[in-house]
C-alpha cells in the first residue's frame, strides 16, 4: 500500500507542485493550509510522513512538531520533514532538538523533496534492531570503545567513536558542528570547527575502507553533518 503524506503548507502554488510530484511517485497525499487543522485531521487520518511548513496561520510548525513528537495515545507518530523559507532558522530548529527527521529550505527542487521523503521513509523501515546493533549492521561497544561495521573493526580513536555514536544514533538528522563538538569534548575545551571536519574526514576514510561504494556521513552545506544507513 502506498505511503501517506500530509503536506501542511499555506502557499497553494508550492503545495500544488509537491502534490503533483509526490502523486507521480506513488504516494497518497493530502493538503492542509492551516496549522490549527492538523491535530484534528490526523486524529482520523493517520499518515506516514508530514511535510510541515515552519510559518503557518493558526499554529506554527514548531508547535505542531512538538505536539506530534509528544505523541497521542494509540496513534503512531509520523515522520516529520520541516520546511522553512529562512536558512538561518535551521540552526534554531537544530538547537531546539524538536525531533524532526529532516529539514528543507525554500526554494527547493520538488525532485529533492521527493528524494528526501523516500529517504526518511526508508530509514523508518529499519526501526527495529537488536539492542546491541544499530540499523545497517553497525555495532558499538561502549565498554571497549569499539565500533564494528559489517563485522569489521573500524579501529576508531575515542573521539572518532564518540562522534560516530552521536551521528549513528539519529540516522538522517543533521548535527551542527557545535553540537558535535559538545558531544566529542565534554570537558568544555575550546576547539575550532576545523577540528570536527578533520575527525569527520578520518572517520569517513575508515568507514570507506570497508564500504567503498557508499558514503554514510554526508556534509550538509552551511549546516553540519548527517549519517545515513548503508543500503
């Protein structure tokens, strides 16, 4: 059965384009223009993913995201992709840790949105995994500070291990350099953004030694880094 997508967008022209592209890709879609209509509609129409504009009449996308992540009894929470027209809002969204699965800035390519939707939904199919293993075959042993991928020891330093642990805990989520620095250096030492970039470069090289055809850690221009599951 086709996945169900709710588009919450007050600009009808943008919503119309998204409706067309998502329908062509086999999704079932519905469109709402007001934020204060979302909760009541979802109570009777469960969906797999919500494309949620940040600035909406009636109720903001931030508040809707918080409410959806808080959950409702007997109703599974949908995946959420937040949409904003202001690139500077992305840092605020990340800082609030609202739990959105992805973020998109306007103007955007409809094809990119469809690709992002598919990626988020695909990650959702890997939600159940053994307790000692992350989706994609990554195993993290905190006692030994040891990470293995597809049965291969990655040979990580303590900082690289901590960095991978943070990224892999939330596949698809974008982490800013500041957030990664906080996770890597909990003693509040002062380090530069380039320090994070250097560790990412080394971590990528060690992963690609065992998965040369795939890039699991992606740079997101102006925002930070995200980890994607192996295909």
